[in-house]
């Protein structure tokens, strides 16, 4: 991944937009990473993966509920969902 300073990203914004079509670009400010710029295609693919993972977690939870594997009022499910603790 290419790394640009915030100043260079600002002054070469058009060039950076072209670069992110091929690979993400990290932006550093004061020597520390503060952002990553990605193409819209990469962003949409990432969002789709997150959505599919969430759907899979709900399917797993549905299976566990249907098979009596939950013994509480849903708190366990929410805790596992937040912790991403479902088997894929």
C-alpha cells in the first residue's frame, strides 16, 4: 500500500484518486496513519462482505435458537453478535 502525507494527498489529490483505482492509499499526518482511501469498488465489496457476515451470524443465531441452544432472553445472542463470536 502506498503511503502519502496528508499534505501530499491534498496537493496531489487528482493523482491520489487515480492511484486508489488500483490499490488503497494510506494517508499519514505527523507521521501517524489517519486514513485509508479506497476505490468505490473496493468500498462496496467490503460493505457487501460485512453484510454477508452479519446475515450469516443471524442465520447461525436462528439455528441456535431453533435448536434450544440459547437459555436466556437474547442477551447472549447480542453479546455474541457484538463480539463476532459465531462460527462461520
